């Protein structure tokens, strides 16, 4: 049985997870704050400007699913992203490798800064 995501904010968080992003970084990309997606505030709605920002940043999101929580087709759709799984996996892998490289570069820079401040 598929898990239901009754609020739009829960579905937005699911998009972040599906994209391989932390909630905070995903929401920052669309100019939203994570504090509005926790506790009782998670039960509230979201304005149309925020939906526009999500769709413009992530154009392959199933808009019908995002707004209603229902799949538009009768067939069970596994991904909330409307891409073929092989294309999605490739782009996800590329994003992951890019993030690893950026993380590595930042760790090196951080180490150098710490060493120079201790000198």
C-alpha cells in the first residue's frame, strides 16, 4: 500500500527527498523556510507564488500530484518526477558526484583556512 502524503507541504518535502537534496537546501532554492514545514505549520497551505517557484526550479514535477496528492493516471506511478527512470538515475548520479566534488573542495579549503588561522 502506498503511503499517502495528505498535505502539500509533506509532498514538497518528498520532492526534496526524491531530488536527493536536504530539506533546507531544497527549500532555499525555492525561497521557502524549513521552519514553515515542521510541526503544526506543516498542516497549513502554501501560496501560488511558492508553487510557481517550485515548478520553475523543478519543471519535471507532476503538478497535479503536487497540488492534489493524487496521481493523474490510473497506473501506479512510482516516481513523482515525470522522467523515465533511467534518465532520472543518470542525472541524480551526476548531481551526487558533483556534490561530492564540491564537498571535497570545501573540506580542503576549510582545512587550509584553519591551518592559516592557527599559524
